[in-house]
C-alpha cells in the first residue's frame, strides 16, 4: 500500500497544500510550529477517521474557517483508491472511499493500516490505564472487526448501566431486575474481549521483545503484563459482588473497561525506573511490534509515521532504529524533523530513494 498524493484544505495550520510522495521514504522538514506533525496527523486521520493528537474533530479545522478536507490518492493491491475525510462545523464527519460514504466509521478501520510513532506516545507510560487500553484495542481492531464491534457494544451497554445507576441515586429508587439485564449483557460482551486481549498479548509480547532487543542492542530485558478484573472470574458475578459499591459511586467499578497493562524494564516499572532514552526505546519497540503484528494479520504492509524520532534518542539508538526500518519488511515511511541536513545525511545511508519535503 502506497500513499501517492495528499491534499489538505483548512486542516489545522494549513490553508491549502498539495503533496506528492515517494513510494518508500518521505521526510517532512521545517522549523518548529510550521506544520510537519500536522501532515503526519492528516495521514493518520485518513486511516482512523480522527486525529492522533486531538480527537475533537471540530478543533482540527483551521482557525477562522468552517470546515476541513483531507483528500488522498492511494494504491492498494494494484488498485487506485481515493479517500476523503471532511468535517464541517455543526455537522457529522464524513469519510468517503471512491466517492461512497461509510455509514459507520468502524467499517473503514483497517482499510488503511498505519502505525504512528510520536513523542506523544510517552502518555502510554505516564498516563492512566485508559491510554494503554486504547493502544491494545487499536492494534487488535485494525485486523479484527468483530472485536471492534464487541467493544463498541460493550461501551454502549456500559453507558446505559452507568446512566441507570445515576438515575437510581437521583430518584432514590432501585430496580434489581432491570440492572440484572445490563449485568448479563455486559458479561456476555466482556468475556470474548478479555479472551482476545489475552490471546493478542501471547502473540504480541515476543514480537515486542524481539524489536526491543534490536533497538537496545540486547542489553535490557523488558516485559508487558496484563491485568483484568476478569482474572477473578465471570463479570456477571463480579457485578453482583460490587453492587453496593457501584450504587455508591454511581458508575460501574469492575469490568474490562478497567483493564491495564504493566510495562517493566529489568523487572521494575519503566515509569519509575526508566530513563527518557529507555522509555523512548520501549515505546518505539512497542510501536514496531504493532507494525509487524498488523502486517501479519492483515496481509498488508502498514504505512509507518515517525514524528520527531530524534527527540530524546541518542545517536546510537537513532541509527539502530533507522537500520531496522530500512529493512525491506517495511513499506512506505514518513519522517518529520527540524533539521533537513541531519535527516538527509541519514536518508542517504539507506538503500532506498527518498523525497525531502520542506515546509516554509
């Protein structure tokens, strides 16, 4: 799969800009604040129907304008594909493929597989469990539509149960029979999600450890562990056990929406004991493992976006990273950097043609 052309209209800081890309290496260079990351984010937006950095779509419209349009031409499986993602203030976002509007955005997820590596990924280490759940769900969903649909249905029922708990509290009433219906629905949806998350990590962790070894030179041991309320048993029983707590809190306190991942370096939490460079290496290995997992499951080589990869990485780790992505296992790659000379010097050492796109 190759992204051949991209047109931006009123997207973030861009008024109107057209790009033509190299099928292998593309480097977007320019000063800070000029829009390098926004180009990569627009590509991400085409894949997932939302920004990597700001999920509130209306806030991605250029200041002073009423709409944005991201228009792209791809080549996938030797076919030309036209994708358009547009948003108008006060209206629903529209994603179209070859002129046909998707009724559900979930139907588009996975068509344009993509992996983004960004300094913002540090949130995976520093922020709460929701960020890590979104990561694992995003990886699985790109190759498993049933999983994505189950997840969306679970969130819908969860919202309904939480609304019911709030209603009980506000009106000083209680209806166990109605609540039990939601308990049963949540449990039926949660179990396969839990099982797929466990199965995913069984496959994913060895890939991740292999990528980390390549980046770090094999000098550090890393692991990921998964924790879930469902480790204790079926969700329906857990909901009954936690009924008093849920009524007091007015929300559902147990379930797969509380699952988390633990990231460890040399047996210790990387959040507390990892240096910035070690954390960055951990995150890059995580994302490269995501790339290889999606490639294997979808039989399509994802696009790889490397946003400001020189940030917080020493020269050796940058060299090791670019050595990895220079491999023919990788397809089209986009890199953003502030220093054109530095980037071009690195690109010249690769085995591939490249395009250097300067923003001014």
